[in-house]
């Protein structure tokens, strides 16, 4: 007997065993997909993990439903990488599998409703009206889908109807598995076989002398074929001959033209050709030399280059070298907004060798990129992507570039696996014996610490490209400005004056406010009540452009109230401000300026980022207001002024990384200014201009900030001196969350007690203690560096098993977040 162990895309720890025939066992390989029955009626797409002869001990193995692949779609090294992610980030292999593969690979089963032939037509009188409608439909069709039944009886909840029909033996149910990915087929056209000779063609043209439009189409096709020697698309022929699709169809129906289809990738390189990469200046050349030297002995190098120093050109030279050896390159970016700018630059140099992979691409487009990488097509030698690209099926990886490595967007928060793409990339490159380059202007404390202890090597570029001066950062005290009544809305007189100067000479401006919406709080001036979300413990944010109050946690929305919901007073006022309010104030201060806004409200579609970035690059927008999307490595040539609306909101965040992140954000936003000839200007509005971090950021003193932060982290026991695991408990019942988290904390104290230096903090409610009607409570485990993290995790997993054995706590959901960033 033969068996296979499979990974199912569900959060269960163990693999499941299914029975296969000898023939299937000889064909199946690790990494292929099979459809398997699971539970009473579900069919799942599973991944073959192991083929063997050992029958399961505790249950009878079911047979598989069908084999879905002819070759493995997941490579061995990729599977090893997934195992590391599952083990390190304390999740199941199934969760990694589900997160990694495009959803089109996870075939879904659909319930089909069939007519039961045994049902006698004489029993029709026993049917109710809605049941009769379904029965009648099945007289004309052999089967119906669930959605079709829903539209027939015009009801959303059709399960009661189906249940009654099953009980009366009118219908049968069947699970059908269907493939979601559909290749893109493009229609092409050619002249029919019998008209290929010159004589036949001439007589055809004479025949069509009265049908002018058809004659025009045939002549256009003939000239196009002669000119290009390539297959002719139906669409191109219609455009060239200015004929409608019905004219072309008539010719196809007559057999004069022959129609055929060719499969085509959805993402195509549209450019003309490739241009050679730019020459490097002496500082870039020096950094490239340092990187090459370090790569000879080390696998990971940190490139610390100030903003606008030309790091991308250094990356391009490294990529050229790696792809010349026939290897693949992965270029990771934290934000989809960045990929839109970078794709153009890399395609200029490498043409159609560049593939892109991120969540704004459609499922079918992602499947095509996956297949191209798996087959090592030249189309996918260079892959640009956001964090999920680290899970792709690379076969022959030579280099991973992690740009803006300090970014928090590299850490996945929900759902599992909660991995950090930078750390996962370093492990991936080790599996492939490749090299990793981390690039940034403001390294994370952890990465720079790894340089200091010799784990990573360092290369630096401390001059901007073209010797442009670093921007002049000016701190403006808005507490003083308020006192002297020199504020217009949220703008100080200094910022308005600088903006006027920039607009007068035709330069562009970026304004940064790290909060979307109009105002975070709407408050009654009489009783102090502010509308809260009914599902979460947060106040509703006022969005003026939709005239509604929205929750940024669960998406709940309500129309803006004209009167206070508590006391009925109409005196409502807003507190705080977001990007919408900044935009509204700008319209009044600079009525003639062209404004743009870039936040997650304005960049929802696939091309949302691209439209705004392109409009700003082409100077169709004078002032761009945005959230932290603006801070991440974007390159605008004509920006001379950057304004940070309120730096204090960054500093006063309840997080041990708040100061590090404030420094990084200010430096990164500042880096968007003055990137060509003229020195840029940055105005930071703050209530506390003497704050140490603001002073260090304004003077570009990274090392000084690093020393201060590392000393604080050592003193208060924070990373990189310890590892942190956050355990979150989730349940709708407040008391259950309390009891469960207290039990778990006591179990941790018992295991790690006084004999280890492990600290157990909590359980504590977080600042937002209820989201989507579920209460949250956290425990933080601090593990010293000298203690085995692996053993600690194993101990936690043992406690987890005991916890799940208590029937009262089984419904409480536990979330593990390793290396909380």
C-alpha cells in the first residue's frame, strides 16, 4: 500500500495522510498539488509533502480525489524555507502554504445541485413554491450551482430550501473541483489557406469590389503581414483598417479569414529597447568595491547611503553581474508605491527580464509570474516585489536586495505567518548560497548593531549624487507660534512663507501628515461625547469627502451626525487633523495651487499609486499631501520643500521603537527634498523643538542616535539584547479572555520561573483592547540572547497543548508574534 503526507492550507499543525495507488505513488513528487476530501464534504487543494508506505495509526486513510499537476509547483528549497518560517514564527506549514501561493492555485470545490432521478413527478404537490422553482429549473438543466439557485428563488440564504429538498429526495448534492487560473488567449487572424496564391487573392479582391469595408480589411491585412512578418491581432487589424468587429466576423464566417488564439502573459514589457546603465561616481564606485570585497567573505552586507546618494545605480551594477552568471535576483521593497517608480527604471536597463509580484496584481498575473520563476524563464530573472515575493519558487537565486531595510512594512501582522521579510530573505539566500544586500539611509537599530558585532559587513555612501547638499532641516516651534497667533489653521507663518517662495519659482512641495481622514475625533462641545465604533474600542475618524465617520480598524461607517448622539446639541467640533484637513486648509491658503493627496483612501485601485506618482512627476500637482507612503525612497526631481505637519505624533507613540522610527521618518521625508541641484528645505512643525531625536534628525546624526537608543535598549532589556514573543488572546467574551490569559501567564511563570532570566510581562490589555467585537489581551515573553530560542518556543508549544486540552478555553484564539516589530 502507498500513502502520501499532504500539507493542507489550514492552520493545523500536523500533515495528513492519504492513500494512493502504486501508479499514482510512482508519479507523485514532493511539491505537486492534489485535491483531497477533508471532513464530511469539503475538498481541499493539498501539497504533497512525502510519498511513503506507512499507514496512519489513528485513522483510516482516505483516497485522494485527483492529481492536479504534472510537475511540482513548489521547489525543494522553497519548501525548506517555508518549514523554517513555520518553525521560527510559530505557525503551521499550512498557513505558510496558503500565504505563499496565489489563491488560483488553491482550487475550490463548488457544490452542484443535481436532480434525483428516483423522485416521482407525482409527488410534486408536496413541494412549496420556492422548492417547486428549483425542481422546475432542474427539469431544463442537468445541474445548478449554488449562486444560480440563489437567483432563481431570489433569496440569499438558500440552505433551508436545499435542506428541505434533500429530505424530500428531490435533489442530490455533489462537490465539483474547478481550476481558478485561466490563461489569457489573444485572438489572431490570417488569410484563409485557399487565398494564399496571388491569382486567388486578386480574384478575391475583385469579388469584394462592392463590399468596400471587407475589401479594405483584406488589403490592410495583406500589407500588415508583408510589413511585420508577425501574427496579426484581430484588435490591431480593426484599428488599422478602421473597420468594426462585425466586418471582420463576416469575413471569418465566409472563410476568407481564419481566426486562431495564442496564449499570452498578462504583464508585458511595453518599452522600445534597453538602455545601458549609468556610470557611477567615485563614491558609488567605492561602495560597489566595498560590497564586492565583503561578499567574498560574508553573505550579508549593509549599504548605508544617505538619501539621494544613488543606491539604486549601485544595485543595478550588482544585478548586471549576477544575471550575467545566469542567476535570479530578488529585489524586495516595503511599499507597492515604490515598485511603480522602480519598475520603469529597471525595465529601462533590463527590459523584459523584470517581473513584478505584489498584492495589487491580479491572481492570474501572479500565477504567471510564479510559473515563469519556477521554469527559470528569462522573463523572471529579476523579480521586484513587496514582502510576499520572498515566498516565491526560486530555483537559482544569486542575490537578494532588501531596499529600505528599516521599514516596518516588511513585517507581516495579520494573518499568519507573521514573518519579517528582511530576516526571511537572509535565510532564503543562505539556502541558495546567495548574497544579501540591505540598503537604507537610516538603518534599523538591529541591523546596525549586527554590523557593530561583526555579523554583517558595512559599505557607505555619505555624499548625495552630484554633490548636492543634504537638505536644510528647520525646526519650527508651533507652541510659540500659537501663543503669538501666527498660525493659519495647522500651518505656521514660516511654513506658509516657504511654500509661497517655492510656488513662485515653479517648484513642488510635499507635506507629510501621518494620519488619513479629516479629523480623528468628533466631539460635542456641550457634553464631551465623541462617537465610538460599536465593534472596536476606538473613536470614529471623520472623513469629509464622504461626509461620514469611519473606523480604521473594522471598516464600520456611519453618516456624519448633525447633532450629538448623547445630548442632542448641535455644537460639534473636531479634534486633531488628518491629510484631508491639510488638503482643505491648503485650498483656502493657496487657491490657485494644484493639490494632490496620497493615502490609502486615494490609492485603492491597481494603478492608484501610479496615477498620483506620474501626475506629480509630470508636475501636474504643485503640492502633494500624504501619509508615510511618501517617505519611502520615492524620487521626485523638482521638490524643493518638504513640510512635516506635526512631528510630536510620531514621538509620543507607546512603543519602544517610537524614537528610532521618528528619526527614520523625518530623515526619509526630508530625503525627498532637493534631489537635483538646489539644496532642499525641510520644515518640521513641533511643540517641542528641543527634543533630542528632533535635534539629531535635523543635524543628520545617525550614529549619535544609534548610541543613545542602543544604551536605552540595553538598560531596559529590549531587542537586539533580547528576543520578544508577543502572545495575544482573542475572544468575544471579556471574562473568558481574562481567565485564559491569566492561566497561560501562570503556566509560563511556572515553566520559566526563577531559574531562567526569561521575563513574562502581562497579561495586559493593549491600548485598543477590542477590535471587531473581540477582546484582546497580551503577554510578552522576553528571552535573553544566551538562552535557546528554539527550546523556549518548544516549552511554549507544550503549554499551548495543555491550554487546548481545557474545554473551557478551547474557543479562545491564541496568536503568536515572534520578533515583534
